[in-house]
């Protein structure tokens, strides 16, 4: 993520799409061995002839085609390598990665609360009124958003409990910001409650993609709420303190929630038995790593907001909450990477001859081939004729 060190906040990890060509009488075995290496757990070092050495992980689909006649005994394997976090030790297990994520989230909460308290200015009545208006608008947006996430729970008792907890938090915040003079003595309570409200539904066992989409919607609404030209530098600082705290909390919760869902769901086999299915939406290493990329995208939205406000020179930011959020994002990405290595890779195969469906599935999945028929037909959008006989040259997608 983001080059060798996430802290550099550059343009993101490089991607290296490549085609490995194996030729000669042993081309099939060499290509098979290479594919097995690509499916192994962990990072690898790519030594690129132009771009040098990079720590990478295979992402995307693994494409395979064998041209034994027209291709003069050639086998080709297409793969994309993506640069990853190379300054971190790979977690000993998925569990240790989750422990690190929990610790990072706790550290972020403490840093974000301290940053909020230190940044706001409440010297005058106007300062208090301006902060009150910002807190009312942004907290209302926050609670509406997290309540929508809580509504997605399939467990009625859990849903009711979550909604009641959020209602209690909302009432507390409303009381603390009801009057300009009640804000200052409750600054820490306000910040902590809003951060915890963002995090509260993050452990719901719902689809990781649905969870990301819901949290992303909150980020968008919070940014849209920001006034372009609040009057006075202190007003800018107060708006920044409230908004950056909430956006950062949502980004942290988004990463935490998606990674936590991936971890829990990956520890239980799917109903099909042979492949793990993360909350009904993620079935492969590529799917999980796409979630990792999404988290980075929303972190960049947070960075863009921070930069836009810093340019106004309206405040001095210690950067502690910012650094703690980076640690949380890194921890979430590490969990997702750890989980991804326990997932099947997406592979594609260009058929060198006509193949019957069940015969092909038996070759690809062994005894589990029969259980994969519906999934295979759907993933490859097979026509009625192709279900009878898949023609030579057809490219098919499978997990392995």
C-alpha cells in the first residue's frame, strides 16, 4: 500500500501486469508450478527488469493459456503483481492481525479525542455558536448514517439493541451541544461518543461491500456539509476539528468493519463446503484485496479534506490523530491481506479443445466439481449450448 511505506502518502502501490511465457517440452509443468507459487500464502519479491525490486502480492485473475501446437509448445500465465506494505512484518496469523487492528482502533480513538479537544477554540460566544452549529449538522449526519448500517442487521434482537444504543448516544450528544455554554465542559465526551457511535455497527456480520458502501455514504455527506467559507480563522479551525474527527472516525470504522467481517467470515466455510465466502459477497483473493483498495480510496478522501483545510493555515495540527488513523488503515489492510491468502485465487483458462462441463469441473475441482456446477455456469455466463459442450478457445473462470 502506497509504496514502501504508507506514511509517505504517495500515489498508491504500483501495479505490474505481466505475462510469463514457458516454452519447450516441459512448458505445461513449469506453468503449473508457477501457478502453484502464485497461490501460496505471503508476500514475494518481484525483481523487475526496468523498475527494480519490489515487495508484492499477486492480485487480480491468474490467466492461463496453453498453445501446444500453434504456439510451438508455449504456455502463458497472466498475472498482476501489486506493491504492498513492505516495512511491516507479515502477521504470524490472521488472529494476530486482528489483535493489531483492535489495538490500532483503540489508539486512534484516544488520539482523535485529544486532537479534537486541543484544536477547537471556545474563547468567545461566536466561537461557541459556530462550533455548536457544526456539531449539530455533522452529528445528525453521523447518526443517520450509522443507524442505516444498524438497520442492515439480520438479527432482530441485535438490531434493536444497536438502535437503542445509538439513540442513547444521540440524546447524550444533543444534550451536551444544546447550548453554546454546555459544549466546553463536555468536549471530550462529545468527541468520544461520536467516535464510538461510528464504530458501534462496524462488527455487524453483513456483507463487507455493503458495509463499505454505507460508511462511504456517510463520508460523502459529512464532506458535503462543510461550509466553503466560514467567517474567521477560528470558525475554520472549529469546523475542521469537528469534521475531521468524524470523517476520520468513519474511515477508521470502515476499515475496521470490513477487515473484521472478512476475518470472521473467512474462519467459517461457506455452504458449498470447499471455498470460503466472506459474508456472501467475497469469494476470492482478488475480491478481498479489492476491499483493501477501497479502504485506501476512502482514506485518500480524508487526506484530501485534511489538505484542503491545512492550506488555509487556520490551525496547528499535531498530526497524532492523523498518524493513528494511518496505523488503523495499515492494520485493516494487513488483516485483509492475511485473510486473502486463505482465499482461492481467481483463475482463467483458455480451453485448447472442446470440453464437457462436468468433465472440466472434475478436472478443476476434483470430487467437489459437482457442487460447483451452478457457480461455474453463473460466473462464466454459459449459454445452453455451452452447458452441453464448452467450445475450444472459450476462456473460463474458476477458483483455485
